C-alpha cells in the first residue's frame, strides 16, 4: 500500500533577485511501513519536500497524495486535521512547549484530538515508557537533556499512532549516543506499529538505519537506493 | 486537569513581571472604578433624596398643565378629602396637600415678592425636611390660623423676627385681591439661599380662606419609603384619582428636570473619564498579549505543524486573557469594595466640595455605598474590553503560516 505519493512537484523560492528551485519536478512513491531517508546537502530541497508531504507548504505545481487522498489543494483547516490525526512531526530543535511537563506535552495533542483524560494518561504513560522516559514524566523541557527532549518530541509525534512520521534532522542537535538511542526507538516503532518514517538528514549514521535512501541535489532526486538497514 | 487550561495558566506566568504589571493596571483601574461609581451612585441618591425630601417629594398630584404654568385657577378640588383617600388606599401616611401663590410680603418698611405655601401642618413634616429646619420659634401647628413659617434670609431681608407681623398681598383663585396679615411663628434655615429667601408657609385652611380656594389646592405631595418604589406608586395613584377632574400624577423626573439633567451631565462626563481609563487598560492588555503572541510565533508554528488549528491557538490566547481579566475583575472588585467600605464609614471630601454640595442641600462629606452593582459594573466593563483587546492578537494567528512561523526566532 502506498503511504505517500508525490507527482511532479515543483517549488520555487525567491531570494533577493534570484529564483531558487527547491523542488524541481520531484516524483516519489513511499510504501506504508517504509523507513526512508531523504538525504541532501543544505539547500538541497529535503525540508521543502518534507513540508510538502506534511501539508505545511503547498507546492507551486504537482500533486501530493497521503494514504490515497490528494492533499495539495486542501484548506488550512483540513490540512491541520490531517496532520493532527495522520502525521507525526519530529523537528531538529525538539520544539517542546516549555511550560508543560513531558507528560503534558504528549497529552496536549491527544486532548485536541478529543481523547478522554483517562485514555490520555494511559497512552502517555505507555509511550513515555516506550521511549525510555519512565520517571521523567513530570519534568519540564528545561530539566531534561537534549536527547531526552527529543524522545519526548518523538513520543508526542507517535502517541496517536499516526500512519506517517516526518522527521527533519532529528539527530542534528544530539551526541552520537543519544542519536543511536533515538534511531533505535524509531526502528522499534517502525517495526512494532508499521509506521512509515520519512527522515530528512545528511547524517550518514541515520542513513545507516534506513531501508531506503533518496538522495537529492538542487531540488531534484538524483539517487534512490534500497538497502539493508544496520 | 484540562491541558489547554493548564497551558493557558502557565503561559500567563511565563513573564511574571509583565503579567503583574498588566494585572496591576487592571486592578488599579478597577479599584478606582468601584470607588468612583460607588461614590457617584451614593452622591446621586443623596442629591435626589435631599432635593426631593426638602420640598418636591417623590411624586405629586396636580391639575394637568399646572407644572408648566402655575396658575391659581388650575386646582385639585377638595384636596384634603383626596389626600385622605390617597393615604388610605396607598396605606401611606406621607401624603400632604399644598396650595401655592405668589405674593408680595411686606413688613413695616420692606416688601419682597415670595412664594407662599398653604400646608397641612400635621402631614407636611412627613413629606418635607423644611419643618425640621427650625432656627427660631416653632413650626406650624394644626391649631394655627394666621401664622407663618419663613426662611432666615427672608426674615433678614424684611427685618422681622418671631412674633412680628407680615402682610401678604396677592391674587385669589377668582382673580380678586387677596390679603392677609400673619404672625411669624418660626424661622427656618436650609442652607439653600433660594429657599431661605423666597418661601413662606401658612396653614392650608387659612390659605384657602385667604385666596378663595373653596377647599381646593394645587399639589398633593407624596413621598415613598424608597426611590425604587416611585414608578409603582405613580401607577397606584393614577388608578385612585377621579377620572373626570383633569388630574395627573407626576414623578420627580418631571417635577425636577434640572436635577435629572444635572445627574445626566455628571454621568456623561464621568463615564467619558471612565471610558478613557478602560481604553488605556485595554491597550495595556493588547500590548501584553500581542507581545506574548509575537514572542511565541516559533512555538505556534510548531504546534500548528502538529495539527493544532489557528482557531484553537486563538482560543488559547483568549483564554489566557480571560484568566488575567478574571483575576483583575475579582481582585479589583474586592479591593475596590474594601476601599469603598472604609470610606462608607469615614466619609469622603475634597477641597471645594462644600460649595458644590451646598447647591444641592447636601452634606460636605459623602459616604459612598457599597452595592453589588457598583462593585462589578466597572470591573465587568474592564473585563469585557480586556477580552476584546485580545481579539486582534488571537485573530492574527489565522494569518500565521506554520513554515514561516517555525523560521521565526
């Protein structure tokens, strides 16, 4: 089953007097349950592609399909609903809400989804345990290490079991040990829930965990490699 | 606990100093509003009661048109009987008949134009404070015939005192000459120069004989136990009055239009000042919430990426503001109530107040009244404007683009 399909995506940014092609006729198909890396140097178009897939940014032309539904022409509110229910995001800079504890950060999205308090507590406890944060539920982001914060962000992204998780440079701010721990969590979740992971990175170590690596340059896909993960 | 409520509460205290400053402005303005409105309402009530109980009463029965053009011929027939009936039907003793004429009052060597009132000595003290303002002598009694009760300034102008004679010269109801010689029974001093200079009271029966009234009078003055009962009493009186005699019941608004206008003018200017105060507070809140939204642009971008809609974020900002407004409302109302309570026992005065107060026959110290309305009217308006002022920052989130927002520092 196809989780993501991109057809002939183009996106051009204007920077000063110059037009920069962030996506240049990109077509791509990602199967459900994939563990895929988008690899490109800075400015290569991986974040733009990730944003287009996540409905955060509309392409200038082309089509984006998520789980068989075309999303590139949806309204803002429909896109928000899609992200809330079907897509989980993990960012480079953790981006937790600083005034909420780890548990509350995880629960916040579930509450907007309309889950009951009891269900929220049950799920947040389970997922925080799963990402190795048992005992740290009541700590605020400022009281946790970068790796711990990133694991809270991952817990927040996957607590509702979205079909697709999009991660933008998730290990960029982590040391190698924390990176490995995080990636093992990703792999475990991918195996356990059959969640599709699309990770934008230029970190070779991350690519080592992926079963498919798509290389981009100047907004174009230049290589698409299937591989055995480490 | 609801995470959104928790988030809103904690967001409020991200910058405690800023929140306290905004809250401080809110509480200060609320305290000021509670005190000023309490003082104002208390003052108006005192003005109304003092003015009406001095002379006018809360309502009057008159012949139609008499209030606009006070002609001797426009009468309330058989006024004593009608007054008695009203007392019985209303089960209210504070009903007193009056007759009124403009006369020349002459002492041995001086003459002044004055208003002479024929009053019921038994009931007049129940509807007017003038009988209680005796400075010399005494007030009129039921057994009196040709006695008069005059103001201190008039006595001074005519150079007469208690026991002296005064000649009254005017026109009777039928247009004929009416004249009488009366003896000064007492002198009053109200502090209102106009009253003390131009009013003289004589017994109603003597007035009716002197001015050929044939049992008629001009006004039946009624006071109610409370100002709030006036409308109800007007309706009751209307239903009692004979339908074919052209009589009307007028409330104090019609009888004393100047008083109402003075209050309305004062309310307008005061509420303009309150409006300025409220707008200043609203701008302070707008500034705080706009700052709060702007500095969280990146964070809003992130949660929008997670699927939280701009509407939800807008509601979060409104909730934060409503929480701040609620604290301001209750703290302001409570502290304002305390301040007002203190002044309600100790009184309030300021330089120049004595002169102003004297114009309305008021005391030189005011005692504000703590009422629920006065305690919450101002703070509720501040709360409303506080919440309204957060609309712009909240609506602004609708134009926020998640990618652009996440790029914000």
